[in-house]
C-alpha cells in the first residue's frame, strides 16, 4: 500500500498480479475440470455417428451379414479391453483402490452391470463405459433398421423419448441405484446414441451443411450459449432426467466447434487426429495412472500441478496409442492365421 496526498492507494507489483492471476486460473481450472465428465455424452453421440456412417457405407454395397458384423465389433472391442486389464494388473504405478478378487471375471466379460453397486466401477471406474457400448452395439441392428425406416428426425424423436422414459422410471417412479441411469442400462443413454445416429444420416445426406454448422462457428456459439441452461437441469430429480443428454449435446457443440478452429493448424490437427484414432486405447488405460500421480501431487502449487498433469496426460496417451497399435497388429495376425487355416481346410 502506498500513500498519495495522504490517501491510501493500492500498490500493484508482480507478486500481486501473479497471485491474482494464479487464483483466477485455479477457479477456471476447477470449474472446467468439473465439466469433464460431460464428455461421456459426446463420446456416446460420436459412437452412434461413426457406427451409423460406417454401416450405411457397408450396406450400400450389399446386404449386411449381421453375424459377421457382430464378430467384427466384438473383435474390435474385447482384445484391447483385456489388454487394459493385463496392464492394470502388471503395472507398478497405478492406483489400486480395490482388491483383485472374483469380480474380475465379470469385469473381463464386460458385465459390470451385474451386482451393479459392487462391479460398475470395479478396478478402473472408466471401464463402466465398456459395458454401455456393449449394450448399444447389441441393439444397434434394430436401431439401424428403425432409423432407415423412420428417417433421422422421427427416429431421434422416438428413440430419445423412449430413453427419457427409461430414465424417468428408474429415477422417479421406481428409484434405483444411480449407476443404472448413468449407463448400467444402456437404454438410459439411448438419446445421445440416437442423436449421433441421426447426425450420421444428416451428414451423409448433406456433409457440407452439417460440417459448416459444427465446424464453422455456429455450433460453438450455440454450445456456449446453451451450456448454462443445460446445467440448470441438475436442479431437481425431474429435470435430471434430461441433464446427461443436454450437457452431452452442449459439450459436443463446444468440442466440435473448437475442432473447427484447431484444423487451421496442420500440426495440431495431426496430433488430435492421432489421439482420436487411438482414443479407445487411451481411454482404457489412462485413469489408474492419472489417479496414482494425482494422489501424489495434490500439495503442489497450481502451476506445478498443471505442468505435471500435462506431462502425465501426454505420457499416458503415448502409452495407450502404443498398446492399441500392438494389440490391433496382434489381432490382425491371429485373424490372418485363422483365415488361412479355414481356407486350407476348405
């Protein structure tokens, strides 16, 4: 504090400014990190979008053999999921918050909704998403048929309404464990998945228009404006029925809008495309490492915490990419050997 003409005036120095900036960054970090779980809705929607477009391209060349389609999807999902279990069991620097016991069998099968209170978040809490995707893949042929028959708009309305009804029954009418509405029952996340499927159909019909909305700035502006209203849906149990869908949509609008800005940088685009291509492997292995490190740096200053966090995220991303590449290569080799034996036998 300094005095000018007998009056006390605040004295601004680097320490004061740095402290204020640090406090501001900490508040922003806490607020934004508290929204990270909304990305689940984004990934559900993108999963529906990708499956819809890939399956539509495949059916354009002839009827789909759904048995072969299921095999391809399960081969895509399970090997890396099993590798993630093996890595968890063997890695020295992972958070082990629960003992390894008989529940690991259900975890390996992906049936984490069995005895949901004990198994849903067992070993690695992020793995609950695997059981959700497994259920959505199981019913996808029916959803695909309905979407093509009804068209994207009517399909989205019907599927979202059914999903909201399931959530309402489990949250309000016959209250059950919250894990069921989170994704233990896949139908409770049907609104986001159906939105992705509808977007896949709209994108297939008019790719330029769809990409202009999501990547050109309009989607980003809509997401930022709508996000505060979506957060208000946490107010009570009745509006909570719609909160996962609303926050997931807003998160998707913001992320895709930011992606539209990032594509102007060639280097950033290549990095994000690489992360996106191997996001499944990163998702499956990252959390135990991040928790292990996080428990040891909680007392660090914010700037050091952020630096370490970025380094850990980069390291675990590279680790996840390497594991998924190796797993995919091994699966291709085994598949080639099995096809060769089948051909020789015939």
